[in-house]
C-alpha cells in the first residue's frame, strides 16, 4: 500500500473542488486499505473523515485520530448519541426516528448535524417536501450546534445521465434560503466537476485509492493506485495441446503451453468471475489468467518465459501495471467491491 499516493489523490480531488473542503471517506477499513493507516497519512491534510457506522469511528478515535469524523448514515440507535457528542463525531440525520431520539437525548455537547435530503437516490434522507420541516426541528434543538445540508447522487458515474443535474437543482432549490453549508459530490461528481463551485464540502471515496469510477479519458490527471495486490508463482508446468486447466477445464491449450500457478484465489478476494484472459503482470511482463479461479490459487500463462524457471516470480493482480478497474469490469463488478473484498488472509504492508 503506497500511502503517499492516497495523499496525492486526496489533494488532487480537493484541488478539483476548490475552495470546498473534503471529507476523506475511509469507511469499510478505507475501502480495504486500512482505515487507521490511511487516517494517519491524511491527518495533516484532511478536513474530516467519513465512515459508515460508529464502530468504524470508535476504531479511529481509539487509534488517536482527532479530526472530525462524519457518520455518513448517522446513528442507528439512540444510545450511540453520548459517544457521538463526547467525541466530536458529526452525524447524518436522515429520518424522523433520529430527530425524535436526538431531541429526547441528554448530551454534554451539542452535535454537528448533516441533514440528509433524498434528492433521487431513494436510499436515505428526507424528501424535498419534508426537508424544511426537518430543518426546522433540528435548528430549534439544544442538542444541535450546526447544520450542514447533505444529499447523495445515484448516477454521477454515468456522465450521460441527466439525474446528476436534476438532483443538484432539486437539492439546491429545496435548501433555498435555509442557512448552512452544502455537500453532495462523491468521487464521480468531483472528477466530472458536476457541482464545482456550488458546494462547501465534497466527499471523495474511491478516488483517494486511485481508482476512477468514471472513464479515465475524462480526467485531467491520472490517479495514483495505492494498492498493489501481489503474490508469487508457486508452481509451473508445460501442458499439451488439448489439456484443460483448472476446475471444469474452462481453458484448453490449443498448443503446447507453459503455465504457472499463483498463490491467490477467491478466498483472498480475487474475483472468481475473472474470465480467461484477465490480465496479470508477471516479472515485468503482461500475461493472463487461464481457467477458473479457485479458492486459494489461479493459473496463468507463462509462455513468455518458456526458457526460465518461474518459481518465485512476482505476480501483480492489480496495482500500477494492471488496472483494478479493468479486472473489475471483466469480472462484472466494480473496483470498490474488489478493494473491500480482500480477506483477512491477505497481509498488508505499507510504504510512504
Ligand atoms: C461512500 C460514500 C461516499 C464516497 O463515495 P465514492 O463513490 O467512493 O466517492 C460519499 N458519500 C456518501 C454518503 C457515501 O456513503
């Protein structure tokens, strides 16, 4: 894991959104990159961090992270409020249950509330017609000291979709003259500058880790991948024309072929749906997956190394040379899911 890449990507996302402040989204263990390590790396630049639930925030506070932390879904049960107020957690408020619980709570410090509007995603938030009333309720509570307006895009990764513009207009229009800062952009909207200059806060996530949720061609500066998912060749053999490889012989040699076995499989988080031909990078050369990915291993083409002993060769599954987005696309998933899917068995190491 290259931590400096995450810092560069954060600063780049922030520069695209200037003068907005940026919540570094490090939920789900920083998309599999290690929340504490990433938070420490960004501690001197990040305006705040974003996580999904209080357990993730507690982990960061216990590790000594002092920046504000936004709970992107707020609290789930009222008993979380005491910790939230005592530990400077910012809190999304998206339904009447939360408003009632907050109003009934006894807190030592008032909290910073991020009032969420459902502007079209239909996942969390108050509908536009309910929004002013929710704002009114919050603004009169002694438990609240600041309100930020928040919403989330459903289709910002699809540049041809009209919904990003529609959601933005609806959100801004509904806020109207209500006081408070505004936040709506995720990574896709930051990269496509969908709301540039119109909000005070952005919430970059996947972009921090160097994977673009939109077509790379649209980005001025290449993102830096932070993660290299890599291992070694543990076995090699030469098979004959007509021989099948792996479970169900999903790949068959059409000529005598040297193949290798790699010590990573779907139990490590490599996608089982990666088809024949999915690129891998071996000892400085591009190669490909052959046959079905198994639990602990997968097979690759070594025909470019016919004369060499390949045991111990480095294999990159994704990183600087193999785009995680390409592997994701071939496997009919997304980079987010591949990053978050790495399992406990995969050991992480960090460089600056
Ligand atoms: C996860 C999340 C983000 C970050 O999304 P990316 O697509 O990774 O940039 C932003 N806002 C909310 C509410 C989120 O849940």
